[in-house]
């Protein structure tokens, strides 16, 4: 899987964050038993841009931490038959992620990896609109983060 990472903000990303995003995304694919060639984009934006996207696509005029734009309705239910797919886009507010990392008492890198895992699961068709779906998605997130040995106080170097 190819992962294109773009940073449209003035904030600098940690040097090894790209490797950690790739590792986390690969782990989602492994847990989903997804072995198809393809591409995902991860875009870092500021609060103003994610608020505009949230208003345009979800009709919510507020800042959010992450948005997912899947290309498929539900890969988890329907699978895929193409030899190469564009899975979709992940958009993360770097400013909101920074605030959440501080609020939850962990590193920005850990927060970004969590948001990436969360969003890639959305690309597969997982959601958290009802309690059963929410539990299923949260359990997958926890399992994947645990397998990455990425806990609240884990540094980016330890996770790599």
C-alpha cells in the first residue's frame, strides 16, 4: 500500500512520523487481512481548513480532529475485486491533534497514530453511529495500538 503524506500547515511534523503512520496503516491492513495494492492519502491541515471541510461534507460548522473520505461503501462487508484500489483520504487537523494530545496526556505522535488508525478503519467501512458498531471499532483500535506497543506515554522512537 502506498501512503502519500502531505502537510499543509506551518507546523513541523516529527522526523519519523511518516514511518510510524505507515507502520500503523500496515497494521490495520494486517488485522483486516487486506492484501491488495493501492493508495491512501493522509493530509495534515489547520483548524480553519478542517472546519471548512467538515461544513462542506458533513454540514457541521465546527472543528473536528479527523475526517475520512472512503472511496468504497464498505470494504469490510463487500471486499474488493480490483487489483489496485485508491482506498481514500484521511484529513487530520494538526492543531486539534496537538490540543487533544495535551488534554489526554500523551505525545502528539501517539495522537496522530490513533487518529490515523481510527480514520483508516472508517475507510474500511467501520463506524461508531450505534453502541455495537462503536464497541467493534474501539476494540479494533485498542488491539492495533497495543500491537504497535503505542501507549499514552510512548515516544515515537520507542514505537518504531
